[in-house]
């Protein structure tokens, strides 16, 4: 006897809502920090949980908003929290003398321009705002923490000059009580200090002096005790370097009376200066200041940050972050300090590590020391990467410098090319190339870990943008090709045959030693061919997996956008810019010769990308006026439009990318071109007959999609490369018999053939999942109706939403979904199904259940089903 439980709510039309929850069937964020603007690290012996005692922080973005990121020693990757609007500097509290919650960097502060000050006490996991008086200037530019022993913490905040308001404040946290005070209560007490902007604040590390680097030189302020307040600051002598812009100041750790500052004089010449003062009263007095000189000249580079790393044996070393790279300076204090200088990008390039040559724009720098000062660890932050330099010494003498990436968790920002190869390492992986030429690999999408592995341009070619990347699995390893170009028409192809550990320039010679720009690359998936194309007649073929190249004759275009190898091997498609009667828009390579295939493309100007499935005789082209499809089983093919459902306010739609699902010859994704005002991605489960606009999920509305890529293994997922990072979509196309328990959603699932849930298998449909059945289509041609898909339950179906997260089963028709466009949900004998907060519509039967099936329906609505809601 069958059982059916239906609540009264099922008899009424219930208005239900959808929410966007995290899941593999919606676009999810694979990004870590990028556009880094600040970095901080703290180090000690052990923390109070007996963990390794260092914590790292940075400010960056993994989309469009500034967020705080943290890296724990037990985690080894960057993690992020909610955005802190206006965040610009982060500083941790470092107490070398106490193993308490306040030591080793667990406590950190962050300043946020126009908003306030935030604090964490758990290493960056949570951030709480510190209450700030509304009548205070909150245009914060920097934050500093006074390094004292015990639980009393003082945070100093600096501001931009704003309406002639005070620009420095002191925050007290003493015995659990919070208080803010101005430093310089009124213009009478500090007449020169008002109207200046605070660029940096530095405590001397001993709790004696606070130094302010400002738009009007250096100010110093001495700490002193004063009754119950236990803490006061009083500005000392007049400003030093009056009228100069002082950008950064740093204290040498462990040597509290030695500081380094960077300044720009009124002639716009950059200087580095050193102050070695005997007492707090003498800090930055003129007779304690030396200028650091390089061969007798100022260090004339724009310094963003400076970190003094070492003092010993009368030698001091400091690191300077500039827009030309990072520099290490050695000097001995004196009246003038002539320095030895190491350009780190050149130093490490000579040792075989060339990445800094392409990543010169250093934004921030910080360091920590092992307790015996035998080694110093320097973190360097560029907009797109984090590097760790280890400086080792013997008796105070520098003996070695080594560099490694600390990029785990960082991500490529403006992704111009990407590939999603078959899984050969046990984890999903995606390779990207960006407009800064960097090549990165992302591994394990459940906890994405990005690492920089190379550059798409050679040493000295720092002005080139990455254009494409291709991957091929070889017998024992893999081969990667990456291309780049500059705005002068020059290009590079870099090749690695050891999984990205080393790279060589394999650019084809265009004559006279020049290498033409390359826009697109691909490997033949079956044979050893590789393809590359750029502009004009710049088309190349390789028969040895990219080691050497031969120029293709008889093809020409103003600009080639895509070269695509047929998944069956030994043939390829080539598409680019063309105008009627002028250029050919598309070519086909048969394995021996190239021929034009642009019949039907007379209205097309740009062919942007091709797609084809190995089990299909049809090819697809993304063009500036939509998607085209052609039967390529005979030559020449004729292209026909396939744009039903592809619509935006800007019609016709410029489709920039199209990809096929490796395991489903009917399944494709297409996206708007990077020039579109807003991003859109469409899915087709019926070979391009119709398209559905997919929700963007985590993809920001202001982003621009540069390229899509489909997984080349049984995962059948997709990735989207945008100017704001990489996003992942799991296997959304469904048909056939389930072999294990599955969960669909949250997000969108597209059923394009009968799905069977066999005995002892459970299908769970998550809240906020929309299941679209491709209308009047069943690619398996099976079931009761071979022209309509159905969901057949022999095991268990659990479809339980909630009041705010409805589950929807519906037709995929883009414009006019009506009854009888899919067959329905069929429960066979002894199967079990439960529905709660579901909407079922547009089927022949909503739910058809057999004898001895167990059915429960609550808070659900079934409509527009031609043969009945429940039968």
C-alpha cells in the first residue's frame, strides 16, 4: 500500500523565495588575496596554545572589496574574512617577553580610511570595530601598536589632514577599558602639527618614543607616566625635514634607538635617512641623522615601505619597497653612510629565480627574526604575490639569501587565459595566466591553494601581458605552454615539461630574431601537435609538443582570437577578426592543409572561440553577434545561429567564450565578451537549441569575463577567468543512472536526459536549488516518453527546502515554459521521496508514484502539470 502525506499548505499557492547559498552548482569564489596594500607578521617562541608562534596578516581583495587576510602556521595558506571598508594598514601586537594571548601576533589592529579602527584577538579569524568618537577625524591612514609587556595595549592611529582637524590619536586599552584621546589637543599646543597627513607611525619598541612620518617631515613624541592615566605623550622638539614628505619609518628590531625613514624633498628627490640617538629626547635630532648614499648619491627611488632588519658588528641592513622592486642596503653608521646595495630582483634572477623581474611593484614589507637573530624572515608584498626572503648570518655576517613564494591562497587577478586539465595529481587543478604575465596553479577546490609557478614572458620582457595557456599530460609528467605579447606586436611562448618547475623560451622566429605576438595556444589532445596564432599570418604548428615551430602558409587575419584542436585529434579550428570580402573569419585544419570555413558568417566580424565535443560532429563558435553551429562532418560546413535564450540589453550579444562538457555532447556554456558592461553566462543542455542564463553566484556584477574553461576529466565542472579572479562551477548537467549518493545544489542543475536514482542510492536536492528539465528533450531517448526527460526514483529522493530557500523543479524553456515540457518525477515501487518547500511545474505529471512507494509532501506547490499534480 502506498503512503502519501500532503499538508494543507500544498492546496494553496505559496509565495516562495530563493537565496544564494554556497554550493558546487553555483559559481563559487576560488580567490585568495590580490592587490595587496599592507602586510604584517609577528614571531615569537610559542603562543599560549603552544602553536608555532607567528601570524601573518595582509590587506587585499579577492573580488572588489578590501578584506583582511590571515595565515596561521598550522594552516599554510591565506584565509579571508568579511570586507573592512577603507582598510589600509594592519599591525600586530608583538610581545616578546610574555606568552599570553597578547603575544606573538594574535592581537592585531587595522585602520580603515573614513570608517574606524578594527581589532582581532584570535589571529584574524574575527574583527571587531573599536568605538571611535564621532567628532574625531576618522580619515585614517595608518595604525601602530606600542610594544609593551603584559596586557596593557596602546594603539596609535594617524589620519589624513581633513578640515584642519587633529590627525593623530591614541587609543588606550588598559585593564580592559577603552579610551581614545587626541595627540595634540588643540592648535595652540601643536600649531605645526595640524593640517598635515600622517603617513606612518612608529613606536621605538621600548615604549619611549613615538615617531610620526608626515606630509611635513618627522615629528617625535616622548612617552611619560602621569598619575592614574599611566600613559601620556608629549610632542618634543620642532619638526625635522620640515616641508618634506616622509613616507615611512621603521625601528631596527631589538635596537630601539636606531630608526630608518624615507622622505621626498621639495625638489622631488627621494632619500633614505638613518637616526642613531642615545636617548629618547634625542630621537631624530639633527646631529643623530645620517643619509644613506649609493656611490655618494641619494637613494633616489620612490619608497612605499621600509624595514630595518639587522644591527650587529656595526653593520645595519634594511629593506626598501619601491615601484622598481625591493632593495637590500648594508651600511655602517657614520656622519654619512655609503651603502652597499643589492637589487633583489637581479640578485635572485642570477640564481635562477626570475619572478621578481616581472613583479617589481613592491607595496609593503615586514620582517620577523628567529629568537637568536641567526635568521631574519622578510615578507615582501606586491599587488599579486607574497614572497618570503630568509636572511642567514654567521657571527653577524650575512652568509646567504634565499627566496620562496608565500603565495598559497593568493590568486591571479585579471585572468586572461586559463585551462582546466584532467586530474592527474589526485586534486582538481587549474592553470591561469594573467595580464601581468604570471602563471599560477590552483589546486584542490575545496580549500583552494594558488601558487605562482612562472611567467609567460622571458627575462627582460616585463612589459608583456599573458594571453593564453595550454596543458597536456605526457607519459611521466606534463607539458605547459603559455603565451604573452606587448603593445608593439612582440610575443613570447614559454614552455615547461616538468609541471611548471622550470621554463624555457620556445618562441618561433619570425625572421631577424623577432618573435611575433601570440594570442592563442592549444595542444592536440591525442597527438603531439601544438598550435599557436597571433595576427596577420602569424600562425604556427608544432609536431613535437611545442619544442619547435613551423609557420603555417595560406592563412591570414587582422587578428586571430582562438585556435582550437578538435578533441578527436589531428585537426583544428582557427578563428579571428574578419570583414565581408576582406578577411576569412574561420579556418579548418584537416591534418594536412588549411581551408576557409566561414560560410554563414557573413554578418560576423569576430570569431572569438570554438568548442566541440569528441562524440559530436558539430562545432560551435562564439562570435560578436552570438553563437553559431555547424555540421563539420562534411566540407565546407555552413554555420547557423543558435542564440535562443541568449539575451541582454545589448543585443546582439558579443559572446566571448564557449566551452563544451567533455562527458556530455549536448552540454555547453557560453559567456559575454570581456567588453560587456555586465557579465552573463548561459548554459545549453540541448546542443545549442536553447540557452538559460545562469545566476552569477560569487562572480561580481562589475567583473568582466575573459575566458571559460571546462574540466577535461570526469569531474565535468567549469571555471571562469575574470578581471577579478577565478570562479568555479560544479557539474550542473545531469542524465543517466546515479552510481553513488549525490547532492544537487544549491544553485542550478540542468537535466537533459532521464535521471535514475537506483535502489540503495539517495539523491538529496539542497535548499535553494533550481532543477531545470530541458524542455521537450531527452538525449537518452529512454523512459516512458523518449522525447521528455524524467526523474525516476527507485531508491530515495530528499527534496527539503525551507521557508526562505525553495527547491524548484521546472522547464528550461527560456521564454514560455508551459505544461508537459518534461515528464515529471516518477516514484517506482518501494521507493521513498520527501518534498518540503518545493515548487514543481511545467511537467506532464508533477509526481507519479507507484504502489508501495512512500511519499511525503509539505509546504509545497505543484502547478501547470497537464496530467495532474500528484497521480
